[in-house]
């Protein structure tokens, strides 16, 4: 199992959580399976990794300017972003393999999460089920900072070794540009000869940073990270959205072409079995065709490559998401789908490693006063 060195862990904590007055305690959160049948090797490995991080960082408590490092376990909540349980447990030894062992005599009595949130200023959460939503909400209430790491695996460790100060600089540059932009024209090239264009309406929207750094109290988000993203205008203000064009997407070895009008994919042409599958999906769930996100990942420039896990892969380069947008400040949410199980936010990642038949020839932002700026050319950023 690839591991971070102690010095790398210290550097990571210092980069992710720039020192704030009042920082005293760091908690590492892990979830323990309530049912042994749900457990699996990746989950087991993640718990072991968290325990190793705890032991290593505990030796560096003073070097981090802290008073305490704690490993905090709780019974799993069975789904991503569900509310956390009322109680959790401070543990010193190897994490138990099943939740009922948290009540063993050699583990301290349960402690209210509300107490933990008041006492701890920093959290890492390498959990099986995502804690992003509950920790975002609790961070606002209690003022702590948290880096959520759902499904984290050793394959992602190289993404923790990069310079997150430089990541922050780069995604901040992009955010400043998309904040000011009214639109984005994207030109795709398929098989080096056919070109397709999309225009994304960016009015009434601001960008969001996912930088891997949490300098401000009361914030929580994913780690690894490294993107700026913005939700195209969806027409909810009564003014027609101008997002339109032909969006090519490579699915397996085939390229399908989505026709987009008023920010919705409305039809599909192209090659292979995927065409009919996508048509059926749009017919069944029109909200799936919503252009939910224009994303600008930067991590490929740091030498990282896809690992077939969206948490990391979407941060590598330019991407476009279909479906739900309300969790990013957009207008399309669960109410727009036929049932909870049909709600989807699906990223299409436009880098050579994931869509080799398609390249991003250009991304050109348009600003008030008919000003324009090309920020991507032939899959490469021009602004760093």
C-alpha cells in the first residue's frame, strides 16, 4: 500500500488548513460498517490508512501547532451525505471491523458529535460514505474546517503530494475570469477533422473554487481537489438561457452528439448502442439533459492521471456535467426528476486519457463590451 511519509502528511495539513488563531485540535473521522456483509477490502484499507495517519500525525502534534490529534469513529450512515449519527467514539488502537465493537470495554464512552464539533477546529474525513453535506452544514454552525475524502484510496495519494498552494493560485485565476464572463464558447474537434461548437450562457452566475485549501473558518469540501466550476444559466429568472450547440461525447469507443437548446440536451445522434441508450435516458428523464456544470480541473498539469474515480478524475481537466445542479447553486434538483433513484449529476471529462477521439480545440470566454479571451487551446490552459 502506497503511503504518505510523515513529513508529507505534515506538509499536507499545513497546506490544506492554513494556520488560524484558535486552531487546537484535529480529528480524523472514520465510519465503521454496521453490517459485516457490507464491508470490503477498499473500506478496510481506508480505515487502516486513517489509523496510520493518526499515529504519524500524533507524533507531530507540536510541529503542527496543535494540542491534540484524535481518531474518531462512528457507525456508518448507509448512504452518501446522510446525516451523521448523534454519537461518535474516540479510539486509540486499530479501528474495529464492525460497529457494535465500538461499545467494547476498551473504547471510551460515546461522545456527542455536537461536543466534538465545538471542541475540534479541523477535520479530515476519509470515509466510505461521503460526509460532505453534513460537514458543510455543521461547519457553518460551529466554525470548524473540514476536508472530506469519500472513497479515498491509495491510488489517490499522489494527488495529496502536489503543491496545493499552486493549485489554489490556478483555480483562483480561473474563478476570477468566469465570474466576469457572460458566456463561454467551446470548440471540440472529433477524430482530428470534424468540429462542433457549444455556447454556454454564464450570465447570473459566479464560479466556485474547489482548491484543496480551506483558509476560512466554517468551510468544508473535497480533498483531493483542484477545479473551478460554474453552473450555466438555466433560465430560472424568466430570461431565456442562450446555452446551445452540439456537444460530442465519447462513450466507450463511440462518439455521440447531443443537440443542446436552452441549456438542455434534447436529441442524440452518432454511433453505436450508446445513442439509443442516451435517447431513452433523455426521454425518461428530461432533467438528465440539463447542462449542470462547466468545470475547469487543473490537476493533469501536476502529472496526475485518471484512476476511474470521479472524485479525482474530474479534477484533471475540462469537464461538463449533465443533470442536477442545485447543490452547486443552480436550479435543477431532485424535484425535476421522476424519483430519487433517477437523480443524477454525471461528469463528462474532456481529456485525452478519457476521451481520446475528442479534443478541446478552444474555450473562449466572452465579457461585457464584446471582449473575448481564449483560456484553453488544444487541451492546454493559456492563463497560467
